[in-house]
C-alpha cells in the first residue's frame, strides 16, 4: 500500500505491467483478492485490511487489465457472505461482480 500512497494506483499498475509484461505480448491472469479492498466497502471477507483499496482504485485495477487486451483469465477470491450482515454481504458480493465486469471492459465512470 505504500507504493499506492506514494505513486498512485495508476503508476503502480503501470510499473507492475511493465515488470511482468513489458512488450504486452503475454497473456495475463488476474487473481483479485477482495480483502485488499477497504472493509468499509468490502466487509464480507475473512481478512479485513483497514486502509485497503478504495472502490475506484479496485475498479481501476480491473479496468487496467481489460485495457491491456491481454487478460486471459481471472479469479476473484475471499468473498465470504457468512461473515457479515446481509447488507454488507450483498454489497461485497455486488462489488465482486462489478470488478469482474470491469475486467471484461465495463466502465463505472
């Protein structure tokens, strides 16, 4: 999270992609762990991370993968509706679905 605070999510994603796929020639698998998102918006998870990604930052990650044109697969893990109230569980689950849609190219803004 230090790097995100220092550089911003856009630069961090750019640096990561340049490291793993500098010529944009390799397929990418995105493994998105929902507990990296701040629990104020994704509380139905086993390992909550205070100060985690914001709603917009989480979507930016997924949208960035779509923008590469190289996303071949994705998994979204650590959503556990049994750990929170019905409302929090629904919000976390909906966020997970939205993130998958963003990875497929849907924009929230």
